[in-house]
């Protein structure tokens, strides 16, 4: 069963003896290999069902040489050395191999070009179909194995915290706001709010009891990309709870304990961390009289030193979601699925993520949004995986990448499945088949387009690595 639960000891061993980069790289290689093989099987199986000869089945590209190959029947199965994808070489088809010699001969009954257009269409759609169906199967399995848990967006008692003031100013939102809808659609899950804003055009905001309609600036994404990518620009508000005092903190030996919660600052009652931050800025290189509430319910007063940078030298521990819920600050929705309930849940998850990804692509293809600056290659994909091995996250990320592969492959670009589908649909509608010379030129144009996209995406990764 793929959704196995790894033991804590195994996780601890992996996290201790492997670097985060290595763990990410292994997950990326494993995920892509799995997805590529299944994608190519999506072409291979219908080709064999329609008695079409498949000459090669490769994981990765075998430019000049292969790491492994073995011929079984009429098909050579192998592993190439260039990990940029995979392919099946179908006889009588103008594809990556650009086998002009084979195409120069008369059509043979076992060749792709000899099959009816509807059969060729099924063969070409097989890969993207497998990728999308696979994503739904994975999401179904995750729903059944782990259920679902999320913070209800409308349950935040005192609204959101805008972690980046510049982003808040750009968007026209403030800490304490409740964003209740994007493009008129109510927001159910708080975790989806940042992405919905990125994909959206308008926000409905509840501020001090008044409902406000706010336009999302078209260049908001460009501004967002300039910020720290690892930090969400929106979070839920949380109290200032001490986790530990840093060793180099001037407040190290004052007696602060883990779990202490700051409830007053210079005589001003405070409830959230974001209320204290501006007070620290206005009292840099000074002192602050604070009151903390301890785990036993008692209170204690301290005078803390504030650094020149406006820091206390205290690491926040925060509270568990359950504790925040018990305080009435938010509400967590927990759902468990039976096997049959997990199926529609998986379908909904897959279609929802596909729809969201399509919206993101629209933003990317609109130069005025600046979203194209966020396009990434293998580095960005690898960054989707966590630093520590976790099967639930691995399979969730794999499902997401599978949807990306399905969408990207169906784009009407020659050399991709979508390009072949486009020409097949033209043939089925008009009754005229594009000639082989045109298909060769189209394939070359497609290769150039893909090469440019590949260089641009991975170039973006390198640029971000060097500049951030």
C-alpha cells in the first residue's frame, strides 16, 4: 500500500544523516520517475491494444548512450542518462526521434500513421489522462488514509495578520481584516486564501463591521515575488508565547519561562504578537515593562531590554491549533472519509487544483502581472518537497506535479502531446491529414519552444539562487 506510515525511528535516521538538499533531490527523482513511467504507459498500453508497434520505452533521454537497456519482444526498454523526461517511440510517428528514414517508406499496418484518427487520438491522450487520473487516485488515498483538517476562514475571531506590510499596502488590506470572498466566491479554508488572492481579481473584506470591495492590483504578484518566498504574506493572528530566550539575548537571565504569554506591554493590554511588533519598533534600544501570564494562570511582571534592531531575543513557541481553538481564536474543521466518501473528495481535490493551476497560468501569460518572473524549473519543483521525509507530503506533492504534467503536456505546442492532439483534431474535422514534411517542421518548432521554456524556467531558478 503506497500510503504507508513511516516509523519515527526511520524518519529520525533519515533527517539526521541526510542533508535537506539530498532528501529533496531523492524525493524529486523518485516522484518524477514514477510519474514519467506511468505517463508513458498511458501511451504504450493503448498503442499495444490497437496493435501499434512500440520500438522504445525509456525513462529519461538516451542521447548517444543508455544507462540500461533490454529488448523484450519488439520493444527496447531502457533508462537514459538525461533526466529531462521520458518517451515511447511509436513506429510510424513523427516524434522526438525525428526518424525520417522510417517515414520515407510506405505505411505499414503496425504503424501509428496507418491507424484510424480516433485510435491515434486515444494513444496521444493516454499520457495526460493517466496523469490526471493518477492525481485523483492519490488524493483519494490521502483522503481515506489521513482525512482532512483545515482552519475555517470565517472563524478567525480577530481577522488575519498581514505579515508583510508592503504587501498589505499594495493589496489594501490590514491586520484585523477578514477576507470573506475572492471574485464573489466565499473562502472556506484559510490555507487557500493566499493562493486565491494570487489567482483572483477582487476581494470582499469585512473591516470593523463594514463590507468593502477591493480590487487586487494586476502587478501584485510581481511585488509578492520580491518578498521572502518562504514566508506567507498572510497568517492567522497568534499570541506572543515564549518558546525560549536566545543565549545571546539581554533578557536571558530574567526568569522568563517556556509558555509565558505577554499580555501587557508598557501598561497597554495586548493579545497578539502583531500588536507588540510596532511597540518594539517605537522603543528601540530602550526598556519595556511587560506582564506575562504563566501556564498555571498566575501573572508576573518583567522589564525587558529592547535591542537597537527592535528585538527582544525571544523565540516564539506559539500555541497548538487545539489550544487556539479552545481559546475561541479560530475553528478547525476535521473530516474523516470512508473509502467511498474518499472518492468524490479525491475528485474534488484534483479538479480544484487543476482549476487553480489554470488560473495561475493565465496570470503567467499576462506580462503585466509580472507572474512570469516566478516561473521555475527543476529547482522550483524540488522545492515543493519538504526537508524531512514524510510520505503524506510526498504523495500530495507527487499528485500536484502529476496535474502540472497533465496540463503542460496538453498545451497545443508541437512536440508535446497537445500538439499531436491539435493536428489530429484538425484531421478529424477537415478530413485532411497534415503532410509529413509539415509535421517535421512543426516538431522542430515545438522543440525550440520547449528549449526556450526550459532555459527560461531553470534560468529563473539559478537567478533566484544567486540573488536571494
